[in-house]
C-alpha cells in the first residue's frame, strides 16, 4: 500500500508530498494527524532550512479534506470539533514552522488544500492551476483560524468572494487576490522550485527564523510600541551568532557564506 504522505530530505530541503493522486491528493483525518507529527520532527531538525509541500502528479496540489471522512469524523458538531483539532493543529505547525515553507502548486488547490497553502510562506503555481474554497456546496463553515490565514494572504474582499460564491478561480484571479506569490509555465515549474529552495537553503537560517517570528507578530499587531522588551530585542539576537560573523567575513572576502545555524 502506498504511503499517503511522502517525506524526502535532500541536504537542507525537505519535501512533503500528498500521495493520493487518484483522489486528487485529498487529505484524510489520519493524514492531518500524521502531518502534525511529521512537521514536529522536521521543526526539531536544524539541518532542515526549507520545507516544500506538493501533491503527487500534476493534476492537484490537494482537493482538501477527504469527503469520505464525513461519515466517521465530521457527522455532527462534536465530531467536527474533534476533527478540527487535528486539522488546525497541522495547519498551525505549517504556519509556525521554524524554517521557510513553500507550497508548490500544480492543478487543483481547493478547500483544505488552499487553506494549507495559505499557511505557507511562499506559493508558486503553474498557470493551469485552479483555486477555491467551495464549502458552501457542503453546507459547512471554515474555521476562525482558517479564515484568519486566508484573510492575511488575500484580504477580506477576496475571502468573502471565495467563501460566499464557492467559485473555483483561475491563476489570473489567484494572482489578483494575492493567493499566489508567482505563476510559471509548466516547463518552468520544477526549475523555479529548485532555484527558490536553493536560495532559501543557502541563506542564514537564524535570520529566516527570526524574520518569520517578527512578520507573524506584525501581521497580528502592527503597532511596534506595544512590543515587550524581550520581543523588541529579538531583532538583535542574531548579532551574537557565529552565522552573523560568518556572513560579515564572507561579504568582506567576497565569497559565498557557509552558514551553520549557530
């Protein structure tokens, strides 16, 4: 039996692949639970500097939650709350992962698939990809944190349009809404992902970590005057790192820096 989630590590890059191409890489309840554990392990591995999420094949990043789970895991408000705990825990881990994350999108990216993509830092999609959150066709609502993440990416008007119409939009609207960072032709997709992961992995991992923390804080509360002293001083802690000294020395010597995350 094929593993529903594949994890590949190559140097400093980890790739997580939803491996159910016959179901458009729909994510089951058990997969949401497994994803949380996988991300916890990757977060603890300081050798990992970038995590890529993608779907098997070229037809779908993910069609979202597996409809087959509704009979067993989402049949009333109590079971839905239990399901949401696993689902939201996984998305929270994606959002708060120490290192940068990329959603490599080919084909359909809808429902929970789009909500997962919205939890990543960068979203690269092929021009033939399609996006949407058609939950109104199922008579259910998106959760508070799902909405928060999508609003942070696409803004209130776009999220209202997606949720209230249930529309499946093309790449042009996805770019206009801000759902996609960059769109590429099919034959440019793999080289683009490879180049992007290389750029991220060669950068200073401590800088990436702290930038993610700071940006997340500012997205919730942009007023820096309310920062605690500890939070304010976060911007200075990399200056005590060996990576900072390596970066400066490499710049002076006009060579490529060799960062170790220390």
